[in-house]
């Protein structure tokens, strides 16, 4: 996952690809700058995108088996 920081409001987003806009202030994607992070580390204050509910259900079913 990549870390993206909004230059307008400073919001931190965690996503594989560059988001279309900032979820906090609505700034266009050109204002989102990729931040470097060390391998294997995640930022605790990052907002992650939600998983597809259908995919989550499949994972839950496999976990029950």
C-alpha cells in the first residue's frame, strides 16, 4: 500500500493507487503527493479503503471452515 498526503489539508490516505480526490477536503488528485515509507510499516493514522463486502464474506466463510 502507498501513503498519499493531501497538500491542501494534510490528510493522510493509504491506498494502492492514487485516489481520485482527497476524502477529507475534496482536493483534486494532483494535490495528493506520495510519501515514502519503510518496507513492512503501516501508518496508524492513514485512512484505508474499505474492502469489497462480497470479498469479505468469502473470507469469512473460508475462516469458518
